């Protein structure tokens, strides 16, 4: 097939989608650190030079995947909590269930500050941050509607705490087979539910503190 330059925004979006979908297929079976631009180009049916027209590094592609995953996950969040009212006590479990359904999103979040952001161009990183911030601001506005936060700033701080906590705790309750085997060989107890429960307790405690009325 003769390669034709994408001239319209729709054609560009289609090419970008083709690249991200190919990368997602690879990420389903290949460890992140082994995925190269050459592999992505081959999977997408692109040449390396044509791929460079859209992304300069694999990290830039993963940023595109992540920002789309965040947007889709927020839509699921809205559906979940608009369908049935939520109280402080049942928020955490429902929230963590939503998180566990988005394994790829959370795995990429754990790489965000240490890998993805450090190996992307300023242009791509700025675009990611603008779009991700829009989603996170919308999340804060939704939190104010479903939980008794004092104001939007309190909800924003809580949403940032949730992000930091999930990034740190998720890998601990979703270890690799090698990590589990190493723990067993070392004679160390390992209960993945323990780390998930500890994360849930921390979220609930912080949520209660953030939504408590002054003077109570």
C-alpha cells in the first residue's frame, strides 16, 4: 500500500489511534521496558520514519494512551456514582473496584513521573498535562457533588492524595509471579489482600478527615 500523508485532522487522529492501538496490543504481552519504536511501527504497519511524524519516543505514545484511559475511566466513575448515591463509608470500596478494572491505566500511572514524563518532548508533555488536568478537575467537581467536601479545593487535594496513594500501593497488591515466588523462597509471608486493605483504610481515614465539619 502506498503511504499517503495525513492532511486532515481526522486523518491524523486515525493514524494516532492506529499507533496507540498497536502499542496497547504489544503492552498486553510484552513488558514495558522491552517495547521499542521499531516494534510499534511494525505492529502498526508503519515505517520508523512515518511513525516519527507523530511520536518521537515510545513514552510519548504511552502518554497518549494514558490520557485517553484517564478520560474513559472518569466517564466510568461518573456513571458509577451518579447511578447510586454514595456515602463516605462505601466510597472507598466502589472506587477501588473501578481502579482494579483499569489495570493498564494504573500500571502506566506508576511509570508516569519516573519514565514517561522524563522521556517525552516538552510539546507532548504539555499537551498531556493540559488534557490530564482537565480530567482531574472534572473529577474534583464530581467529588464535591457526591461527597460532603467543604469546597472544591478540599476535593482537589483529596483527588491528588488518591492518585499518589494508588500509584504507590497498586503494585504491592498486584505483584508479578516472580515477586511472589521470591517472597516465598525468602520465607516471607505475602498477602496481596493485606496491601489492598491497608490502602482502603488509608483512603477512608483521609476521606473522613477531609469531609469532617470544622469543630467536630
